[in-house]
C-alpha cells in the first residue's frame, strides 16, 4: 500500500543521495563524473517538483476549506450524496457476486 511521503522522508532521501555524492567525490573516470552530475541534477529537479506539488496540494486544501466554510450545508449535501452513491454501487456490485 502506498504511504504518504513526509517532509522528513524527502529530506532523508535527499541527505542519502548527497552522502552518496560525497562518498564518490574522489572516484575518477568520465562515467562516474557524468553519473554524479546527473544524480545532482535529479536531486535538484526532484526538490523543485516536490515543492511545486506540495504548494499545489496546500493551495487546493485551503480552497476546499474555504468552500466548506462558506457553504457548509452544500458541502454536507455533496458528501452525503457521494457517500450514498458509492454505497449503492458497492452494494450492487457485491450483491451480484453472491449469486
């Protein structure tokens, strides 16, 4: 099952990758240098992408929170409606399996 990635997990992964770069700093060879450069670029790109996604998720959660506070009864009705629809579909699907 997929587990959410926390900031500490992300930081830990980045720290491990940076440690790997540091340990291979004295290694020689063109391929090693290219690999280190690609790894460093991937780490930087991953940090930027993570920051963008984190910001988008935070903004989406804030927008949903504002909408629910602005229209609490509408949000409740939507929640009940979606729950009833999912319950109906799941019940219908499993009732056909028993036959």
